[in-house]
């Protein structure tokens, strides 16, 4: 367990089925040597006081832990908890997502028509779009530029922000298409055309990133389906994961996969 900054980590071993705490100690150093000593104390108690066999061990992802467990509990099944598994799997995509979010927010913040009313106000002038549609679009873009992760947001927040921006683009594109066949003058046409053009240019620069996320989401959905299937036996689930791995390796070797 991660403590407050400056304090040693709290290591705890407990039985999953009963919740019984077997051993707990703060380790100043998470070295293999210290973890082995910690595990041996727990093993001694299990053997002497409980007198039961260990059918499996779940730990987090620290390499020193894995090596220490292999040494103290040889031939005992050992697996990574889902939380740390997903943390590893999500590490690179999350960095990509964070980068996408930063670039999208920066793009939105620099849109001229989001800043125009402020620029005019500084000069003692007043500017605002004429029609409610234009007003709503600018307000939507302004809100998107201030987007921050919230507790119930999707895991890939940057991708969600980018997707919302694409939604605004599709609305603008459809509206402009409708304007082409309309003979009535639309006073905000210049604003709409400029926004559509700028957003289109930005989306084009990030289309490869968006495409990569679609592939990542597909793979993660497959992994989640395997891990969440309570009807599968351990052997069946492992076989499914191995087959999934083969699929990923095959794609990697083919050279058709993207960076992340």
C-alpha cells in the first residue's frame, strides 16, 4: 500500500477467502532481500499456526516481488492482480491520450472566434455571433477547451474530448452543405466556414492517433472479455489469453500495427 510521501510502504499478506491478515510490515526498502524475509515470516506462520496449503498467490507488478515469491514459494501458482495488469497495459495508451488531450485543448484555446469577444472588449468594442446556432457552437467549443478529467469520465479522456470535437465538426460540415443550396444570406457564414476549416485541419493531424485508439480499444475489449468471463476455467482463460497474445505478436511482426 502506498503511504503518505516520505513513509515506507506497508506490505500486507492476507487470505483472500477469509480476509485474515497473515503478516503486515512497513518495508523501508522494497529489495528482493527484504521481501524474501517478509515472505518467510508469513510462510512460517501459515505452516505453524494455520497448517494449510497455499493454492495460489496474487501480487502486484514489482519484479522484486515476483522473484522473491518464486524463491520462497516455489511451484505455487502466482499471478498478477487485474488492477496492476491493466495498469501495465494502459501505461502507453494513457500517455498517448494525455498528449492528445493537451493538443486538443491548446488548439481550442487558440481558436480566433473563441477569443474574439475578449479581444474586442479590450478595445472597448462588442462582438458576438448573430444566430443562436453559432452562439451554441462557440459555447460548446469554449466548454470543450476547459475540459478536465472528472470521476465518471471514460478512461481515455483525451480521446473522448477529440471525439466530441469531431462531433462539432460534423455539425458544421452538414450545416455548410445545407448553406450551399440556400439563397438566403447567413450573416455568420464567415464564422462557421472558418471554424469548420480550422477544426478539419486539426482533425487531419490527429487522425492516425484516433485510428490507433480504435485498435487499442478493440484489443482491450477482447482482454476484458477474457478476464471477466467467470464461466471459464483457469486453463481455458489462460488458453484464450495465449491465443490473444499470438494474435498481437502476429500483428506486430507483420509491421501493420501502429506505434502504441
